[in-house]
C-alpha cells in the first residue's frame, strides 16, 4: 500500500457518514503556513474520487486516494511555478 505524500493531510468536508467531501491540505490543517491544495468528492464507484484543484482548472476522476493527491500536488506545483 502506498502512503500519501509527506506533508499532505485530508479533513472531512461534511458530516455525512461516510464522508462525501474532503479538503486536502499541504501542511497541518488550519496551521499557519498551510495551504488548501484542493478538494475531493467520493464517487459511487468504489475507490474513485473527483479531485478539484483549489486554484482553479479542470477536475479529474481518479481511482485511488493517493493517486488523486499526487495529481493535486502536480497541479499545485505547476500553478505555483507559473508567474
């Protein structure tokens, strides 16, 4: 089993059980200097999520939580490098 990249955390975005929405943070949630890099919504298909970059852009349906967080980090790094 692959681990989520270092420094990334998720936080429940709703009170449903199981949660339908998650907020993905780079850093400790709500800590100074931490950044929300995106959100994800659990889809009906098992293990699939729709990931939404926080800084805009197209969403993507991705199988696997770690794969989705990797994709969000690439989207975030790409936007951060652009002037």
